[in-house]
């Protein structure tokens, strides 16, 4: 019989959330503000989550707040809203990449851009965040492993 009273510990749920979001520890650490080593220790069960850790994670992912804190249900209403927002954002992104789609509805690019200014700004911010995340992951790969630069390839 196990001493574990919950199906998953808070650290296991935290790791599950991070992996669900498709993030590596360094990127998740940067987003949440939790120290990288502390995050690793929490996920591995070597440290407990403190109130401030819960606040940081739940502030970033409010729909998972009850699940992260005590294994409660995920807030479906917030997820439904996010799915609807995601569908709208996908449509805006599709038109942004293919403005010729506007021809069929008789809307000029300027009118469309003005109408969807908020979504276009969010897409721009999301792309910038993604680029920063890639840069962080690349930096970590350089630190963790040995990367051969282009200049060094000639020597190999």
C-alpha cells in the first residue's frame, strides 16, 4: 500500500501541465518565474510546491487552477472560451497569411486589418513569444550539449 493519498502529486500534475503545453523546463520556468532547479525538484518530488508557486502557475493557467492545486476538475467553461478564441485566431491567422481569401467576401485588406486589430496584435505577440521560447531552448541545448559551430565543422 502506498502512502500517496492523491492520484498524482502536485509536482506530477505540474509536470503534466508543462508537457501538455509542449514546453521544456527552461521555457516553462521563464514563463512562470519559478527557478529552473526548483521546478525540476518539484516535478521530481524532491521539493513541495509553495503558495507562491501555485500563484505563479495558476495565474498563467487559470483554467487548470483547481486541478494543479488539489487534483480537482479542469474548468471546462474557460476551456470552451479558449477553444472559441482559438478558432477565431486561427481564422484571422489564415486570412493574414492568405489575403486573397478576402476577395470572396468583398472586404479590403485595410478594412479587415482594422476590424481584427486586436487579434492581429495577439498573433504578433504570440509569434514573438514563440521566437523567444525557441531561442531559450536553443541556448539550453548549447549549455547542456556540445554544439559544433559552423567554423568548427571545417575542422571535423
